[in-house]
C-alpha cells in the first residue's frame, strides 16, 4: 500500500494519519465485531448486519430527538442513545433468530447467507415504513463533545470517545471470551462445534444468545455513528461490504482478527487520503484481495487439514 | 422451449420482448453460477465477468467502430473467459465463503477502476453503438426482435453445451467434489483443475450474458460490476435452483416479471416484495423452480 | 414437454400484464410517466421533492388554478394523469421501466430522471421509441453534446452552470484567493463538478492553486481523514458538490473540528439540506441551488404561487428538485398546447413545438438555447448562508445573480471545451 | 521377475517427531502383504507416503522400477497404485452405482483435463466396468441406495471397490476391517481378498486382528516406532519374540501397547 511513502519529516501528517487511522479503525471494529462473532459461532455470513447497523442508527437518531427536546445532560443523552440503539438491536435479534434463522439451521452456508440477504432487502423497506424516506440528523452528542486542538490539527472529542469505546469493546470481548463461563463456552463452539455438542453444550441456546449479542453490537455500531452521519436510507449497504472486508482480512470468526483487520484498513485508508488520494477507493479491496491471496483464511484463521 | 419462445417473438409487444431478452441474457450468467453451485461454490463476484463482457462490446463499438452483434457477443464471452482463466488459477484454491469473498473483492476492484476512468464516463457509463446483424442495420422493433432471437440462439447453444458438460466426467464430478475432495484426488483427478474449468465456463457464460445485456440495454456503467449486481444473479440462481438448465432461464424470466410488476404495483416497496419472494423460495422450495419442474415431470410420468 | 409448458405459461402471464393497462385507456386525458427516486439515498433530497413538485403542479393545472400563461386546464384542456415510477435500480431496470411506460402504459411523455447515468441510458431508447422525454434534474452536459436529439429535452440547465457560477461567486467574494481545495464524491457527478470548477477557477483566478483534491468514496459517511488533510492545508476555500447524506455527514464532522472557521466552504447543492440543518449549517457557507431555485429564485408572482401551494401542502418550502420539476412540466405544457392546435398532438408535433421555446416559470426565464433547442439555460444565483437568530429562520444573504449567457456555454460548443478555452463569449 | 514395489530407507519426520524411519521393503507382484503394528507405529504414514498423500523426508519409492517418490497422489493413482481408507471415503450424496460409475469413468478416461470435459460419464464401458465391480464385491442389492445410508460393511466394500474398479496393479488397504464387528470381519475380508485375487492385484493391507492377518497374508510386516521390526511369513513374524512383546503382546498382557 501507499504507507512506505510516508515522509518521516512531516510529523504532523504522520500524526494525522495515525489519529485518523485509529478513528476509522475504531469505526470499522465496532461495525465488524458483531459480524465476526456471529460467523465464528454460527458460521453465518450475516448480511442483515447492515440492517442492524441502520436500525441502530435510526433508533439512536430517534433517541437523540427525544432527549434533545427534553434537554438532558449530554453524557446521559449519549448513554440513552446507545441504550436505545442496542435495544432496537436486541428486539431485531430475537425476532430474526427465533422467527426465521431457526428454520434454516443446517442448510447450506450460502443459502443461509441468502436468507439474511433477503431479510436485508425487506428491512430496507421496513425502514421507509417506520421512519419514512427523510434523513435524521442526530448531531447533538457530536457537538456537545467539543474538540481538542493539537498544533494545526483539531480532533473531535467524540472521535476520541469512539476510539475509547472500541478499545473498551475489544477489552470486554477478550475478557468475556477468556474469563466468563459463557465466553469459554463460545470459544469451544467456535473452535469445534461437534465436540461442543458432544460435551452436551446446548448449541441452540448458544446460537440464540450469540445472534442477539451480534445484533446488539451491529446496532451499537449504528448508534455510535449516528451523531457523525446523516441517518438516511442506504447507510446499511455501505457498511455490509466494509465489515465483510475487515472480517475477511482478519479472519472470519476471529475477534482479534477483526481488531487487526480494522487497524490495517484504517491506517492504510488514512495514509492513502493524506498521501495518494487517488487510490483511496481501492485501499480496502486491495488490502482484502492481497491478504486473501497470501492467507486464504485471513490473518488469524488457519485451515485445519482434513484427517484421513 | 427456445423454439416456442422464438416463434412467439413477433406476436409479443416490444416491451415484453426486450424484457425477455434482458432476462435471458441474465440467465446466461445464472447458468454459470449454477455450474459453480453444483460443486458447492458460490461467487458473489460474478458481476465481474458480466461487466467485462458488457464493456468489451461497448468499447469495441466505441473505439474500433465494429458493430456486428454476433461477433461482439462472442468476443465478450471469450474476453471474460480469458480473465476467468487468469483469476481462476487463484480462485480454484478457495472454497465456501472464501471463494465467494475473493470473487467479490475482485469484482469490486474492477468497479473501482471503472469509477476512476473518467474518460469512460465514470459511474455515468456510456452508450453502446447500435449493433448490426451480418451487415444489416436494423431499427425499432426489428432491432429488438433481432437481439431477442440472437439471445435465444446463444441461450439455446449455451444450454445445450452446459447440458453436455453436466454429463461429462468433469461435470459429473461437481457433487463428488462437494462431497469428498480427497477421494476425488485419489481417484486420479485434480480437484483444482476441475474447479478451474468450472470458473472459466462460468466466466464465459457471464461474459456472453454481459455482452448481450449491453447490446439490449444500449448502455454500460460500472454498476454492472458492483456487488449488488452479483447479489441479484445469486438471487436468481437460488430462485431457479441448480436442478435443471431450463430452470435458469425460467427463473430469470420469472424474476424480471416479478420485479417489473412489483415496481409497477408498489413503487416504494418493490425491494420488500423481492426479498419476500427469495425468502419464501428458500423456505418452501429449497431446490428452486428446477425441483418444481422435476416434480411436474414425475407427476407426468406417473400419469402416463 | 414441461419446459414448453413453462414458457407458454410465462408468456400467458405477460399477455395478462400487457392487457391490464391497455384496457384502462381513456383518450380524453394526457398520460405522463413521472420517474424519480422513491427509494434509496437520493429519494429524500431529490426524488421526493421532485415527485411532490409534480403532484402539486399537476393538481393545480388540472384544476386550472395556475396563473397565466399556464391557466388552461391540464394540458390544453385535457386532464393530466400521472404515473409515478421509482428510478432506483440498475441501468437495465431503468431502461426496462422506461420501455414499460412508453409501450405498455402508452404514456404521452415521460418526465423525470435524477441520475445522469440513467439519463444517458434512457436517451437512446427514447430516441429509438420516438418517445417524448423531459429530463428534470440530471446534470451531465453529455446528453446533448454527444449527439443531436429529437425527442429528448431538458428544461433545467446542465451542471456546468453550477460549477461556473460557484467559481464566479467565489472570485467575486475573495478577489485575493491564492489556494483552494475540493472534496467531491468519487463518481461522475463529483468528478465532473470538480473538473468544471477547477477549469473555471483557472480562467477567473489564474494564480490560485488547487491544493487538496479529495474524492472520498460515494456514501463513505466517515470523513475524518479528509477533514484532517484539509485542516493541515493552506486553502482559503473548499468546493464540494456533496449532497444529502454525505453532505450532512460532512457538515456535522467538519463543524465538530472547526473546518469552516479556517476556510469558506462552497456547497453547490446545499439548498436541499438547509431547511433541515437550520442552525447546523455553518454561517458564511456559500450555497447553490443548481440555478435560481428556492430561496435564490426571484420574487415573481409565479414563484410566489408555486412556493405557496407547495409549502401549504408539504409544510416545508420547495427545494430545487421541486422547482426543476415544476419548470419541466410547465415547459412541456406550453409545448403541448402550442402543438395542440388540431386535436391531440403526437410526439413529433410536441417536440417541434418544444424546440427553442422560451417561458418564465417559478425559477425564472428559460430559453431552450443549447443542443439545437433541446437544452434550457437560465440565470443562476449563489448566496451566503446565514441563520437568523431572531426569526429562527435560515436566510441567504448577499445573493449574486449571473445571467444565463454568463454561466452557460454558447450554442455549438461543448461545455468542457468552452471552459478550457477561457469561457469565451460569456456575457456577464 | 522384479519387485512391483521397492521402498528404500524411507523416512518421514514432522518437526522433531519421527513418524517413520529407515523403512526398506520390496514386494513382488501378486503378493498379499499384511502390515501390523500398534497405533502410531507408522503404518498409515507408510501408506500415505506410497500413495503420495505425504512426501517422504528421505528415501525413495520405486513402483515397477519408476521412481514415484513425492509425486502427487492423483498421478500415482494413474500409474496403477490405489488405496482404501480407514474411514471409508465415498460420495454420500450419490448412490453406490453412481459412486462406482464415476470412479470407473475417471479411471478409463484419457486426455487429462480436456478428456474429463469431453468424455461423458455414462459411457457403456464405464457402466459395464462399474457393474462388474459391484458384482465382484457382492453389493449389487445396494446398487441404487444412496451411499450415506449404507451399513458400515457395505461402505467399506464400496470404498475398496472404487479403488479396484480402475484395475490397479498395487492396492493398499488401510485397516479394511476397522469399524466392522468381529462376526462380519472374516466374510468381508473373504469377499475382498477373493475379488483381488481374481484381478491379480498385489495387496498391502493394514490390520490389527492377528487371526485375519494370519489367515489372508502371504507375508507380514511388523511396524514399531516408525520402522519395520519383522518381515516374513505370517508364522515367522507373529512368532517373533519382539513382535509378541511389542505388538501382539495383547494376548500375553491385557493392557498392551495396542490399546495404549
């Protein structure tokens, strides 16, 4: 990628690339973690993730609308927004998993992908039915967060919060998988579902819970981004492929993979924008293709050779 | 089937004819996906070949001023086939979702390149020069009809060819490869080799479809390589099912009809209609229309 | 054999579909197909206002309530019946739907299209089907530059005017500008807008340099890196043709980092967003409306009338897509009535009458001057945004108007060429 | 006559682990060789190396005086060596006949990849070949059963049949009776061995059940710790004290290596 063109002397640019890269990586990670979790456990490449993101964003926008009128303190409003967004995710998760996916477990992986694709198409229009075609600004949290000046550069505090949140999320995920009972349960299922089933783990329950968590994470992604973007139709589509790329780079189903993938893409993109804007469009897919060629299963997943 | 459709051509209103033409050019791409799907492979980047086929036709018309429909379509197929042979060498090493993702990445890269090429109108694309048929320049409904017949002809040939392929060793190995690659290797065949062939066949079909599409639509743009286009093709593949070759054509036709009716009846909500159709197909017709055809066959035999 | 059965049944299905609308045909009315984005990202900023504009205008026309010279009922006495179609989907879908309108629904004319790609895709089909078509919003000049057209018209001026106008306004406001940057979406609209703008700046402010040229992916949503590079630049002005989603996202994110305190931002389409953004739109932003539309339109009776009926119905002022739609429909109406001397005119008659027509609509005086009388030109205007703290209403202050001949190329020369050669023959 | 298979100081190591070392064996045509040894003694590794599934770290493999060391398994198959598997490797979604026909068609095809595309699967010859082999292995009554629903024994026979349908000259059977109940074992081996005899195929089979080995093998190789510790007639090998101590010791002390 264009990284080796970084001119060491230009400290500010280097710093900007780093910060922008981190912010973008944070965004990508928050968007991708739910996707990779669901894939890891359920082997479902969940296109509906885009809808979770969109609904989370719309939910958050609605919430912001509420508290902006009620003029609560910003921090409270922020949390209310996140909670509301995730609540939306929770509801959707339950409905989809119990109401639909349950019916297609055990079907061909790709067929399940298409089920989620179909659901995504439907939900796109459901958005119109619920919120109408208009766009929803939800900038209040972004504005009230203010900004910090560093030399010529001005950083938005909200972005800093975003990075912190992503870091927190990564930490939490690590802790949960390592030290909680459910987490270890998940790791077993991710590692080898047959054995897990053999050990009498209630895989169905694990699936339900995982999918709901994944849905909530997807919605959370939308919720935290809502203040930065104009919440409008079609925001889901963009996110899907982006998240797919990150997950494919890091390795499907690998949390640390999603983290590293997000960092790589984030930094590469920032570097591209600062140094060679022309290639910005290719960065993500370029990196993705490159990684897949070298490591077919992504950076953090190895193929287990079949025993005969 | 094709003969009936061909004969019916002149009787049908133009808009039906052109709609069918577009549907059948898509059907070629779908046929390619069926070839892959039988071996358990799905490409989320088939739009790559569709777009290449289309742009080859458009560019030759634009730069070389060469407009013979038949030759152009063949060139589209060959060009896409060559690309498929190239990337196939890489793709053949991948399976399942990874195969899908890599093909997706490749098609998105082409999309990016085309968006970047402002000389070709970027996302606006550019129009395709009206084709000639063996030297005859046709217009209006004659042109539409000619393209319709060309598409039917190529469709029929492709259908026959793919049918024969399915009956060949390489074709018959689809299920075994899906079932048990190791055994296939120990029977003395290179699995990668077989898959490579499948990728190329799918590529050629995709190119042909794109070429015909470009001529019928009269316009090409980078969206032809965008992942949603691929998604649409996979959509139809599921609708049709891998059961029979004919299903690919019937499926595409049905899809176009449903879409156009949906847009007509509920302009704001046609995506929802399509999504529901796909969902219902997967839930209640797991093997797609193909299986329905098969069932009808069985019932027919039962009666006689 | 069952394949045959399949096809035949499919064909029967068609016949059915074909029959339904054909039956519902009445001669006394004029049928219009109105195509515009009803779904997807372009729906809320352009598609819906456009459709609303059509709805409200056609209602007024059918009721004969429009002011002169548009006071005849409907089109020349015949009630107008509109069919609204979604523009979303691939070129193949759009072309198919166009054919359906013309051949299945037998409309007398199609008015619509926002995406330049779709306009370019539809044009050859319209010509081939001899179907009268009026584009209302799409911007690319290529439509009438690539070929002479017979059945395709566009009342709204093409996008070159927007960029040239923007450059003229900027230079008028900042005589001493030395450096400017641009951030535009990485697709045809963004690329063309920037190309024209830079070209115009070369002519008008030869010693100003284009410093940062940014083309983020369409609907990228996150512009952190772009904003950083701009913050580290020395530019005094920033050009953007962003619209709706990306525009609002960019505004929120740049304000959080005070970019608009560092440089003046020119937004060529921001008028569609200002009513929603209100005090979130930075004061001092230079705002365009793709012509003298909306708040930039002159205070004429016809404009008052349109503004009134629209605002009453949708309780939000009409934005430029609504104006463009109104202009297109009114232009078509006049052409139709001019041709309707003896009974219902056919496409050729209307086209002949449409050619080179001149009239004054809500967005000012239109002259079908370019593309052999198929492409309209109007004056354009730019202004500076200001949120009035007292009235709590958005305002556009120190508006500068540029006559049509000042910001549009003269007939017979391609827009690119005209700009490249120093905008010769511009009458300002 | 020269040996059909000649293996010289074959060695396979995975990192520090030595899976097989200095194995040197020659097998004359049409001999039936039993291979015994505890789990992890290197039997399967040995077969995997001959069939190209593993590449030896050291040593050479000559098949009919051709060096096949490290060739890919599909080439080795085409040269005339085929194998069956501990866990039957068949195509579950196909019927027995389809399994057999495709195996036959592949074996008979010529012209490499192009041949695969041009020759139809259901050629008369291939079908005849398949039917013959199905008869030979006495699984005709299952011919139209989907392989996924076959009883264990039939799966094994099908697996071996698919290896035989291409008329190999050397066949390696990796635990043909694994997963088969004691009662069935003998009948199964009876069927297999008579089938192979009629086709004059040289056989090398891995087996844990000493009675079967004694009953069917002309010669027995005993593996221990990755190498051959005894090689001779069944009697010689099975009476070999080291063999009894290290492998067949099962009989002497109930908790032997075999189960370890």
